C-alpha cells in the first residue's frame, strides 16, 4: 500500500512539469499519453478494489475505507489533471496547425500583395521624381520666359529712347529746315517771274517804224 501511495505522489509531483515541458517542446505523443493514462486509471481501479477488500478484513473498516477513498481521489484527480494538460496540449497543437495552414494558404496572396505594394511604392517614387523634375523644368521655363520678357521690355525701352532722341534732333533742326525751304520757295518764285518776264518780252509786238524825214 505504501508503495502505491509513493508512486502516486511521484506522479503528482513530476507530471505537471513534464506535461508543461512536452507542451512547450512539442515532444508529447498524445496517443501514447492517453493510453498510459487509461492504463493507470485501470490499475487505480484495481488497487482501490483491492484496498477496499482488505479494509473489510480489518477491525477499523470505516477508517480504512476513508483512507482508501482519499488516496483514490488524489490519484484520480492527478490523472484528470494529466488528461486536462494533454487536452490543452492537443488543443494548442491543433490551433498551431490550423494557423500554419492559414499562413501557408495566405502566403502566396501575401507575397503577391507585398509585390504589388512594392510596385506601387516604386511607381509613387517615380511619380514624385517626375513631378520634381517637372517642377524644376517648369521653374526653368518660367525663368526663361521672364528673362525673354525682360529683354523685350528693355529693347522696347531702348527703341522708345532712340525714337525720342530722333524726334528731339528733328525738332532741333526744324527752324533751319524751314528757313531753307522758304529760301528755296523764294528762289523758285524769282526764277519763275524772271522766266515769265523774258517770255513776255519775246512775245511783245514790235512798234511801227518812225516816219521818214521830209
């Protein structure tokens, strides 16, 4: 009886740590462990039956039965804890397997999405570079247009200044030009009068001859 009790205590102390290690490392074989738990439960039932039969052979039957039931309950609770730990390990393992299947199924789509995202990022970067280049070109074009407008304005200003200077020079020469023109007109008038006088002299009829002296 003492040997059975020590075995049960050893299992109660060692099993939780072993079950936790197996759950962590994944080295637990659920089928083997379930078979072991079932075997231990059958052995426990046989021991409990044997203990009860032995208790009826003793003087203090009730005390013996109480001790037997207590030990049986302790051993049974320990087997239940082992079974619960095993169920937890299997549940986590199934969840991990399901998650892995989901990951494997989603891996191609995720890779495709990552490739598409990378492509979109590249296109966005290219668009930003093109916009920056376009802005630079636009700024250069605006600067060239502004320089051309400035040159045209300066040329117009120079032409205006030259025109004003020309007009000023012409206004400075105006009195002498008027006098020269008047002299030309006066000379032409005198020349025309002289020509008309000559013409009139040639066309005048001759006077009658004087009478002869007596």
